[in-house]
């Protein structure tokens, strides 16, 4: 499905308006009851603008996931939000701009502490910890998606992020990388779905332990 990915400032501003309008409507009524006309009215844009920028409602969910709720390997959600606020609408939200920048310079500021926007290859321990925090930080939005049977789009968003980010399993390429990204995206999106459906009561430490046990194979040891 087509979704605008250019750099026209007016188009990018309209995308943000539409996304904000859609999110507000989604908090008021089920996804199936939100019409394109209602979104356009709420956002103050024409139907032609909507179809040019998004083509379908589903793409708005992907846009919101990519821009505001994507889990980036090696970067916290706070870092992602800071980058989006500094340069709203830039990039697809799938790849990691920090990787792209560091690949050009060979530099990494991962040791610079808070506020750093670089990422680095994650160990399983780090992945488990960061994703546990991500789920806790995004509980309200993930629950909203689940109530509307839209969490399957999180899988697609995660797959794109892991596949395109050079910080994720940098030694794995080609078909193997497709399988690796698919496996991790499917597992993590499933964990998020189970978490919200179980009442969102697990602590960060419990989530971290669960994720680590699943990926390390602890549950399969006799």
C-alpha cells in the first residue's frame, strides 16, 4: 500500500495532522467505525490529500507506529522521540538514522551517556531489558491497538526496523537476515500482545526475565 515518504513540508505537516486526528478518533470509537471522511474532517484536509498521503487507514497505523512507537534496536524510546521532535517527519521510521550517520563517520557516541542518539549491537540481556521498558512505556497505545485487532501491524513495523538497522545482527545478511528479523519481530510482537491481554501487570523485571528466558531457550531445557 502506498504511503507518502517524500520531504515536502506541507505534505509532512498534513501527514502529522491526519495521524493526530486518527489517533484521537481511535480513542473515541472502534477502528471499524472510523471513516476516511471522519478522519479528513477531524484533520481539516481533503479526501484527495488523505489518499495521496496514506491511501488507506491501515497506513496511518503504520505511520504512527513508525514515527512515535517503534522499538529501535540499541536506542531507547526517549532517544527516538527526541530525534523526531528535532526533525519531525524525516525518514521512514524504519531504519536507524544513527546507524546511517555512524557508518559514514565510523564514530560512535554510545559512551557519551544520556542524550546520545547513537545505537549499538544489542546483547540478549540488553534487548530483553530495553524491550521490557518499551512495552511498559507503550502500554496504553499497544492496548488501544489490541482492542481494535491492529497489533498485527506492530509485527510489520518491528520487522522493518530490525531488518533495516545495521545494529541488529550485523554479521547476518541475505536470506538469513530475513529469517532473523521475522523471528525476532514475530516473537516480540507476540510478547507485547500477551502482555496487554494478561492485564499489563507484569513488572519490568518480570518482563525482562520472561523475554530473556524465551530467546535464550531456557523454557525448552529439560
